[in-house]
């Protein structure tokens, strides 16, 4: 069905609560497709803990090649206690981020009406920022090693690699987002200690912000944690390195009421509208599909209980539709999810998903 107003979406539902929340995200996106006149062709991929334990496979090359042809990828969650840490995280999720060159991890931090923040006296409008996390470099590259393992002289290195090109392309994306919003870009790093990488980020950020005409300021990562809690309004768009972004966005999710509503987009912005490959005309351009996932993990403790909040997955589907160029549909899915939030705790995963899908289909609120 790939083609004008038809999109092929690869689904990696994964482990734990992944399949449960992804099912509800699909319902919401389907409802939007029916309402706004486009089709979604979902292709399920059996990847994750079960496949690994059954076959030893994490991401076979043939599957990766198929995923490259999708218009977008929707991922639930990967990881389970019976699989050693890192196997699925590195072998599946990080491999996809690297192989598909998904160099931006876009994570909105937004407090929605009806959701309570652990911060005192904050109203929904007080927490509304975007974190642009660099997604293909830093310590995540896996450069390093261990020597004399297990002995008294054991040593381990984990080298952080930052490139001018890698930093710059991430900064450009962030600056463009800042221009669409309040025009305020904050670089978060730890330039007082990580003097080499910090200097690279700071010089590149200055050049990109000047070029884009946005105001730039700088905050150390530790101070950024403090300000996220004490004064979240000071931020509009935060741009930061991979590891700082990982940590800051869990804190961001916490101040916005928890992981239940935290969505993310792993983007290859050059994928163009929809990350679609050129299907006619020449020359053919190699483009990568982008990947959308809730920030939460597989939560094996509540898997199968119907207690998982599907909203983060639904909001990730909204980001996916937006990336495909289906802006109205994306807005309707977001609105449906947001309208269902007050009192959401009283509903099962499926009941909440049904309410959201009904709201998206009818254009009304589920209440
Ligand atoms: C995230 C996760 C991943 C990360 C893990 C699962 C590899 O924590 O998406 O934030 O560290 O990026
Ligand atoms: Mn994380």
C-alpha cells in the first residue's frame, strides 16, 4: 500500500507491555487514517526477547533490509529480565538507531491537563519543552574495551566519540525547532569538565544558532537537572549529547507526570516528508525510515495486567503521523490522547485505547 496516502509501517511490538500499548497506538492511527483519508499497512516483526531466546537472533540482516524499506517504524519496548542486559538494547534498538542513521531523538516534555506533576504549583503551560538528543554518537558508539578482565589489574574504557558533522546536524535540527517555537535554544553539556567535547559542541552551537537566528544559551548538565525541577519554564528547546539526553529525558518525563505520557521520535530528518523514498523519477535517493517509540521500557512487572498506560505509545504514533506529513491526523491523535488523560488511571489499557480511538474517529472528546 506504500505510495500516495498509503504508508507501510513496520511494527516492532517487542517485549513486556510493548505489544499491549502498540495495539492501542495502532487503533488510534487507524481511526485517524479512516477520518483523514489515508491507509496504513502494518507489517509485524517478531523481534525481541522471545525471538532471541528461541533462536539466538536479535536483528537478522534480512530483517534490517526489510525495515529499511518501510515508511516508518513503530516500536513498543525491548528488554526482559531473562535476557542479559545490553543484548536487545544494543543489538536491536541501538543498532537500528545507528544503521538507519536516526541521529535525532526528539522527546517532547509536556504536562497535559489532568495529569499531575510531582512539582508543586505547576500548571500545564508551565512545562512545555522539547529535548533534542543526539542519537548516534557519544558513549553510545560502544568504543572501548576491557583488559585483564576479572583480575586485580582489570581496566575498562568507554570512549565518547563526538564529530563536528554529527554535532552540527543535530544542532541544525534543534535550531530549526527553536525557530518554530519561542526561538530559544539551550545547549546542555558539561563543558567545565568534558573540555574537548564541550568545546566542540559550544563552538558548533554558536555557529548554528547565529546562522539560524535563534537565541542560544548554555547550561551544565547538572544544573539543567536542578532547573528542570526548580524552573522548567526557562527551557524551550534543549539540545544535548546522547547520554545527557537519555538522563535528562527521564527527569523530563518525571516532572511531566511520569513515563505514561512520554513519547519519542528517532528521526532521520533527511528522510524528507515521511522518510519516503523516491518512488518515481531519478536518481533514487537512499533514505531511512524514522522510528517512533514510547520512552518507557517493557515494564515486565505489569505486562499482561491491563495496567499499562497506552498514551505514550499513542503520542508516539502521533509523532509518526506528523513525520509522514499527515499533520491533521497527528494533531487529532494527540488531541484524542490528551482528552482521555483526565481520569485515565481508572481505565484498562484497552479501554483507554478504545476511548482514544473513538475520540480520534469522531473528532470529539471521549468524555
Ligand atoms: C532510551 C533507553 C535506551 C537508551 C536504552 C534502552 C538503550 O533508555 O531510549 O532512553 O539508553 O537510549
Ligand atoms: Mn532512557
